[in-house]
């Protein structure tokens, strides 16, 4: 599963990455996690509010740290 | 949700170029929040206020057949807003680098309190096509 976290390096972006890593590890789901920090690349997804999360090329979240439940749903899909 | 688009670089223009573009018919779009505008505003006829917090809902109000120069306090938010408009397929978009700080430092007209001083502009920091030409920065 290819997961990108969009954000310019704010605390919420770091928390989002850490939370996804933690849950993926706990569930044994292999993920490729990438940070996208360049504004132009972030805006290429049309995301105004960060952090944004892109899974397999699709934006699934924008703005604020996603909830644990939400991440678990993504990883179960 | 959104599809990915390869965006081209947003054009950044200095305050002097911005004034020229305005003279030529461009529209200035201030993306600062209204409480910021209440303290100090660009004294430019026809400036359109579209705070960042409303941009996603209201961007369709912006004309596509006119040059738009987005402005903010320091040039960071306007760059982001301009990128968003590019994503929304606005072709005639630029961001004013340095924002209100640089605009005021150049002595260009503002309404309200003088903004707090920021770092001094240098020729090296100029984004104009022809720095040192005497027409810019």
C-alpha cells in the first residue's frame, strides 16, 4: 500500500506519519510511507488543508490528524 | 476526492511589477483574514478580499479572463493560494512575493497602521526579470 502524507513539516504532519506507521506496524500491514513537503507537489493534489493523506494515488484525507479509526479503515481496505 | 495534477511553477512578482500589472488591468486578490485587513489594507482600487479560510468555497467568484495577483502579509499564503488556483485551472495567476511588508517598505499605498518592519529587500532577493533595471525592487 502506497501512502503519501502531504504537509510542509508541521507538528500535525509528523504526528500523522507516526500514527500511520504505528498502526500499520501493529496490524502487520506493509506500507510505503512517503512525505510530500514541497508546496507545488502538495497543491498538485488540490489540498489546501494539511496534513493530507493520499493512498494509492487517491486523496483520502485533508486537514488535521486523522483518527486512529480512520487509519485502521484505510489499512483494512 | 481530488486527482493529482502536475502544476507548473507559480509566477512570483515583486510589488513594482504588481503595480504595473494592476495598471494594465490585473485584479489584486488579498487572501489575508478580515481581521488582518481591518488593521492594515492595500490602498488599491478594486482590491478583492478573499481570505484563505474562504478560498476553497469562493474561488469560483474569481474571473478566469483577467490577470490575478494574489497578495498576503509576507507572500507565503498568496503563493499557496495561487497554487490552489492553478490546480483549479486558472492560468492567469501570480503571487506577490514579500507581501504587504514589502509593498509598504517600497512606499506603496496602504490604509491603516504601518506593518511591523521585516528584513530589508536586496537585489539578490528580487524575483523580477530584470533586477537592477531601475524599474523594480
